[in-house]
C-alpha cells in the first residue's frame, strides 16, 4: 500500500523520487506506527487478487458500462483499494487506521524528500 501511494503521488505530481527517499518514507511510517515494513515488498497482493477476480471484473464491467477505459480503470483501482483497506483493517492490524495511513503518505513523502 505504501509503494502504491508513493507511485500515485509521483504520477499525480509528475515527479520522481530516489530509492533513498522511498526508503526514508518506509522508515518514517515504520517508526511512527511501530510497524515492520519492507520497502522491497511486492505491491499489495490483496489488490492483485481483487483485480484478478472474475467476479470483481464482471461487477466493474456492469458498473462502468459506457465509461471510457481510463475512467473504468481508475474506478476499479479505487474500489479495489477500498476493499483491500477493509481487509487490512480487519485482518492485519486493527490498531492502524489504514485509510488515515494511506492519506498521510504525501506528508511522509514531503518529510522524506526534505531529508
């Protein structure tokens, strides 16, 4: 989720960050939330499972009927992220507010970039 939010931020801002800055984001998140994180971990496998689900695909096709491919993809990504957040919140660590953490990533990024 952290890598995903970093990538989203960079895409929206048309920016790039160094490997060291990415590592600092993970360090800050880990330190402030008492989490053990791995910067090299694959992007959310939960999201991949959701996005790869035939049932999810059919529901998104029906929901997004008539929308452009770009809008459909962004809508599917948003819904998959929300479902993954619910899963994380319930099964990974109920003490961590996943939505808040996701929303705080730009702040962690700014701090990491500033050094």
